[in-house]
C-alpha cells in the first residue's frame, strides 16, 4: 500500500486530472488524497468572509461563479450520461447547501463547513471520473475517520479504527480516494488541519496504514536548493533527511506542510516529493538517512515580527525568562528565534493575533521594541554548524542588516533575521556563494 497526495494544481484542470489518472492507474493498491481544485479554497474563503460581513449579494455572485466553473468541469470530464447526472446532482446539492448558509449564523463552524466543500467536490468528481474510465475506485469520506482531539492533534487511535473499518466494508478497491485538509474536531463538528494540511492528511494515513511510501505530488520537482520564485538556476535536491525537510518546511519552503513528516518519521516511512507534470523526474526522497554534510538548501519565511525586551533590573534575575515565556504561552503564540544579551532578550513571532496584549503585559516589567516586515532566512543541511566553510558565509552579508542570528540551536539549521526588503538580494548572494562558486559547501 502506498499513499499519494495531489495538490490543487494537480487537479486544477481537465488535462491535469487526466495526468493524475495516468499516474495512479498502475495496478498498485493505493490511497489517493486530493486537495480542492486550484482556486476553489480561496473562493470559498471569500464567500465565507462575505457572509460574515453581511455582503450577501457579493457572496451569492461568488457562489454562482464557482458553481458555473464546476458545471463546466464535469461537462467536459464526465461523459457517461448516468454518471454525469449523478455528479451533477451532487454538485447542485453542494452549492444549494452553501447558499443555505448565506443568511445563517456567522461562526467558525459556518466557515469550516463552507471551506470543506472544495475537497468534497474534487474527490467526488474525480472518483466518478475513475469509475467512468473502468478503474476500480472507491471514495473514503475523510469526515468519517479523520479527527483531531481537544489539543488539535490527530486522534490516531480513532483514525486507525475507523479507517480500517471503512476500508474493510464492501468490496475492496484498487484505488481509494479521500479528502485532504478536512476532518472533524473532538466535538464532531467539521474542522480542518489548516491551509496546506492535505500533506499532513497523507502522512497521517500513511502512518496508520503503515504504508510502503507516501508521495506528495505537486507542480515542482521536489525541494529546491533555494526559492525559485526569487532566485534563478535553482536545482531540485535528490535526498533529504526528515530533520532537514522539517526545518525547510517550517522556515518557508512552500512545497511541504511543516508538520508533514512528523507522523511517518518514527516509522521510517519514506516521503517522496514528485512533479505531476513530470512524473519521471526523481523528485526529492525524504528518509531517516543522511546524505553528505554542509548546506543543502536555503529558504525564507516572511511575515516575521521581532520583539526586543529590555530590563536592566530584571533580566539576570531568577525567573525573568520564565515570566516572558509564560506570557507567550498564555496567548498561544509560538516563538521562532530567540537571542539574549546581558540586558535584553530578542525573539520573533509569525502570529501577531495577540501582539498588542502581549506587548502590554511585557511593558509592565520591561521596555519593549517591536519591528515588523522582517524575514527569517534559513540555511539547512546536515551538521552545517561544524562545516569548516560555514563561517565564511557571514563575509558575504556585509551589506545586509542582520538583526538576529541563530547558530548552534540545531546541527541542521542556521537562521538569519533580516528586513524583508533585503530578502531577495540575500537569497541571491547566498545562492552564488553556496551553490555557484567555490567553495561549495555541499
């Protein structure tokens, strides 16, 4: 058994759906996790926001436009008259249900219900397309087995019991299709694993089924050694360790959800990143094995806010840092980087939801400075802090204002906090030094 996940771009057009069908139709038993068709989730989020703001006419226009897109899609994809009618009725029912929420209570439950429809639509349509093509496929509703607990972590026992039960019911299939991203919460209400959570769904299922491999199919040939949106001549990385991939995903590499590798790493289930449009390319294989030393990749994370907390009276006093951390814990705000000096501590966050309240509490016992529009540039590789050429990196950053450096907290990661306005030039400089000129650190 293998688990394959396809992102929104991979199922975003008729041509791409045919590509996916050809990839998965190889006689091997598998579970296929699908995202919503590209653009659908954004459209559903907008519909939900319009409803929340009382913009009912705008919401209705968006619903009609999105429904028209799906009518066009199934008309072109599902040509069997009986199956076409079945799918058309389903799509009509989904959009009628969305319309029934336009004047409903504005709550997170309504938001989650609306946003979940994208995955429900894509999987229903694609499953019936496979049946039309004579492929033994079966739909596994994720809302029947995927659940998170009260701490928003996967309820693995519940998932295992119910997934195995559902798969054992009825006649076995060659290909099981299910939804990524969506789930139920501990109360049984519709919830989700946050944006990008379809990757996470795939590895949760892979761990529960003890799959041979989990494959994440997208529109790029695996992890690249730098961000191809800002730097030219980047290359795909053939092999990464779980630790390296987790660092890259957390610090900005968009190809993988940050939590993806967690369910499978302890079971040593490989994760392979592949390109739907280039299925014969090697992609990136992520395992527990380590390949080489030195810097393998560079990533950048935007939307960072830096907070400097200064107090000559209390910094060295017992309990000062505990008091600081308790404030962030109370507001459920994670810290990315942290550095200390004799009279100050600086740290970064990427969630500013409770920033004002946090600052107000900190100001009761310290002077606080806040800087936004910051980015973290992360250099990742095995044992890079021990590599003899690594210190030379800082010589090329003389023209870049580096606010903070995290060096030594992890063997696999060096992080630099810079102004977002300097990000693109910093990535280019590092690309030239690390990957395009001697000494090469990989």
